[in-house]
C-alpha cells in the first residue's frame, strides 16, 4: 500500500544534492575543527593552569612499624591508614612535629594569621595537617608518609619533623617496640600529565561532528528545491524546464528540454500567466523569468499564438484571482535554492481551490556547475 506524499515536511533528504552543495562550503568543517581545537585547548589551559591547582612539591619517607605484644601475647594490629591519618592531627604526634619545626627555625603561627609558610612568618597546625598523608600500602608494618606543600624547603622540613615525631611516638607507646625511618626522599615538583594535544584533538573532532550534524539538520529543515526531480516529487507537478542564473548558460540539452516541455504542455494554450512564489506585491521575478524565457525559447515557441504574461501572486489583490480565472492556466516560477517551500505549497493550494490549472513549473536561477555535477554530464 503506497503512502500519500505530504509535502516538503516529510520528504526524504536528497543526499546527492546535499553532498554536492556541501562541497562549496566544505571549508567550514576544517575551520570549525580548528576553532574547536583552539577552544578546547583554551579551556584545558584555564582549567589546569589559570584556575588549576598551584604549583606544589612532594616528599616521601618509608617507616617500619615494629609492633609490641599485648598482655595476651597478641600483636597490636588495629593500626591502619585511617588510624594513622587521624593520629597525625592528634596532640601526641602534632605537638612534637610543631616543636621539631620550631627547632628547625620554622615557628608555629595561628591558623588565623595571614601569610604562607616560607615567607618568614612560620607555619600553622592546619597547614601541617593539610600537607600530611599517611598510608599503609599493603604490609601493615610499612607506612608511607607523604608531605605535599607549595614550598620545597617547608616540604622537606615537615617530613623530617614528622618522621622524628613518629620515631618518638613509637618509643613512648606500649603498642610499639619502635618506629624506624627506612628511607626518605627530597621534595620534588609534582608534575601532571600534559594532555593539551588530547584536548585539542578531542575539541576538533567534536566540532567537526557537530558541524556535520548541523549541516544535516539545516538541510532537513531546508524547504528549497535544487533540481527538477525535487519539484516533481514534492508537488506532483511537471517541470517544464530550467533557466540558469543571470549571466550563465546551461547546456543545449537543457534548453531542448525546456522547448519540448513548452511544446507539449503550453503550445496548445491561448493565455498563460507566470507566477513567482517569491513575489509578494509585485511581479519582479515573474517578469524576469518571462524575459529569460523569451530569450531562451526564441523562435522555437510562438509567443503570439500563446500569450504569456507575468502575474502577481493571488491574494495580493482580489483582481489577481479574477485574472488567473480568465486564463487557461498558470506556470509557477520557483527559484532554485530559495527557501520558500511553505509559501509555494500555500500558493498551490490557493490555485487549486479556485480551479486554476497549474500547467507546470519552471525552475530558475539554476547554477550550471551544480546541475552538471548532479547529472554527471
């Protein structure tokens, strides 16, 4: 069962026409990709540099925990990474760490005081806690102590001070036989993987995809016609032929098609009106189309036997309806590539409502290069 065609809103996309028209604006896709890559690079730079984390340094030490035995003969084994991170901020360890820092020439300041470590004012407890991380990777007896701070000297000082306080902690608590420092690294700049190229490529690819999808969407919404087949599929009205853009010439075969179309469908009529869907209050386009028809058909059509005149779009005035009712029919002038599908359908509906025969369509403003590529001639 065939389905009735419902106009330009439901027609299939003419991919061949779309791709041929896309060739003329294909440069937009690489341009959009370049812009997308630049935007993505800029966003990445802002996120990682301008508004990213400040430069920081990190140092590590590894400490071995020798646990003692409790009264029942079992080893104290309830210490883990969470326990140690909590212990780092307790007075048992933090007080000793702050004393060790003061002995190293870095006095303690209150959390409310302005200034940062390294500016000669000292360091606060909050900053020491924020800089310290204790973890137990796998073996419960091995602790990895990591200090991260914006100043390399302060980073090393906090690590040494905390190591010393942990050694003291191990020697003064019954749960341990000892806590020994096995290794210690010096402060090194924390580096992040540079993903600028990946950001640029991702931005370019996304911009390219979005641009192509935008082209497809715009073409789906495009109600213009570009080739005769588009007209006939949409309006079910025969296309008499094509007229080229002003100053251009179509191949002789297309002129012959126009002559044959007029010979077959128009020659037997005595009075015909040209109506351009794009015309609103005047007959400018219809008049230009009539001049072009006369120059193209020349002696191959008898314009004295068949009076062809340019008419206004019905509805411009009531007289316009009376004029077309006194003729044998109407030839519609459609501009190739002109987005005027809704008005054209409205015009066709009005003509049919008033029982005015639509003899055919002439497609004007056709680009010869596009037509030659479309038909591969």
